[in-house]
C-alpha cells in the first residue's frame, strides 16, 4: 500500500510539473506582441534582432520596423542584404556600423541619433571570434556607449568560450558605466547592451552583468519570455536575447516580436530619458 501511494504521489507530481511547463511554454508564445506604430514622448526606443544569416526581411516587415519609430536598430547576423539600407536612409536613419559577414559574424547598427560607430574584434581568443559593434552617442549631455553583441554559442565548435567572452565585456563595466576607455567609449560613459548573448538569465555571465549595474527590464520572470527556438516548428524555449540598461534608468514598453524566417524573436525597449542629465 505504501509503495502504491508513493507511486501515485510521484505520478501526480510529474503530471503537475508537465502541466506547469506546458503553461509556461504556452504563455511564452501567447505573450509575443506586434511592434507598435508610435513611441512615447521622452523615450529612446531600441530594437535588437537576430535576423538569421541569409534571411531577407519582407518589405512588410521592414515597413513595420520603420513605423515603430525606433531610434536605434541593431541587426545581428547581418549579411548586407537582410534589409534595404536605402529604405531606412530615406526616413532618417544613419548607418552607424555596416559590417556584413558570412554565417553569423555580421553586425549592423542604424540610428536616428548622431554619434560614432566602431567594430571591435573579439575580446578573447576563441574559435568563434565574433566581433562587437559599438555606438557612442549622447542623450541630452550624457554620453552612452552601446555594445551590439553576438556572443559565441555554447556549442562544441566554440570550445566553451561563451562565458569567457561575456565576462571580459563585464570587466569593462562598473555601476552601469565604462570603468575604462574601450574603443571609442570613454571611462564614465553609461553602457547599453543589445543583442544575442547566447546565455540564459540565471547563468553566471548574466548575474555578473547585474552586479555590474546593468538590468534586464523585460520581465522579472524570464522563463516565460523566451526568444529562441531550436527548430523551425518548435515553440520558443530559451531567453538568450537581451537589452540591458543601467540601473536607475527605467526601460518601459518592452516586448518581443516575431521575425519571419528567423529562429529568434526581436526585442524592443523604450528607455525613459526624463531625468537623464
């Protein structure tokens, strides 16, 4: 009798666990949104998206991106043809960084704000030497340095260098600011991180970013906000894409949106500029 009771308890526990996981996955898909057609006053809108190498975004998708009034647009796995730069130039975007690459190495940063851009080589020696995009600009008189990241994925070919890559970048940051001159960034610049970090929210590198003063405002419950799926027809299962903002600066209206042809969702966040001096 005791054995039968124990088996029932284990079975019910497993069933409840399965139902909980199913609910989390279901909510993760249900909470995907569409890009809004306007942005709030006194905000800086950032969009970051891993478009998937070789994936050409439809004209409809590009029009939605333009209508969203994003101030900064970060494109990961950029190959030079994923979107029509002339189309974005015509509505006020400047090409801050245009680094088309084979496979997953490409980066592009578009912005309606003035500033400088730079491509930084991989900060560590790794078989997956993915570069970093850098954009230095000002909000009012406050300098910001945005790093567009695509960290090495946790696969055998990259020799387990994901954490080393991210930890090196974390070492540049303290209290949400650069603690040293990096590329065109100056010590004291406030830091923004946008891109595909190939790291789950509870892993050590993300914990270290939080300790360095950069927060993910999207959701305090990141397991219900996945951004990547392993197969074309599978649901989105893992949160590995981020917009990280200095502690004390609100980031509102964050959402995930679909990118046709990509295994990633795009991210959008509105940084509140009131109070930034």
